[in-house]
C-alpha cells in the first residue's frame, strides 16, 4: 500500500524535524484515509514532558483539527514525528501509544530519512505497524509522480 504525499509537505516535515532537533517534532496528517492521501499537514507543539525522547501533540491543535473536520474540512488521518537520535521506524514506546485503527504515521530519523507506517492489528513491526511505500507527487501535477 502507498501513502501519497506532496514533495512540499514532505520537505516541510523534514525541515521541521531539523529545526526542532534535538527534540522530537510532531504534527498532524490531514486528508483522505481511505485513499491513503495526505492533503495537508498541521504542525503542532510537542508538549511531552521529555520531548527529546517522546512526543505528545498539543491537545489544542488536535481539538481544532477534529472540529474543522466535523465542519467539512479534511479528516485527521494520522500524524508525523521525528526520532532525532533514532531510526525512521516506530519505537517500542510508539507501539505502546499506538491505536491500531489504520492511522498513518510518518517518522523522520536524525539524517532526514522519512518512512511511512500504518498502525493496524497484526502489523509486521511490534505487532501493530506495517510499513507503507511513500508515493511523492508534485502538488501542482498529481499525475506526475515518482517514488519517494
């Protein structure tokens, strides 16, 4: 399965991860979950007590995004965060926090590599994450795509 995202959104996430390092950055993925398409991103403050090793999306940003979705805006389909001193795969802590309802996770490692995951029962990593292929598209020309 693919997760479709624009180059501009992917670059913005990578830039945010660099800017927030050594803390983990985080934010929301908005779009069409059934189609696996990210249409927008919403950066959020990391309000975790230990932001170098954990992330917690600012509840005000979450609430605003869910309210906007109920009012006809894009759905919250997942989130992104960084592992400044780790890999771009979900950690054991991520697995403990995950709700396995098909949410998408983008994770950025300390070198800027980004990998996509889906939280689902029976996933191949930690029993709850399955890796997805990132399909990076030019936002202005969605038909012109390339593998990310």
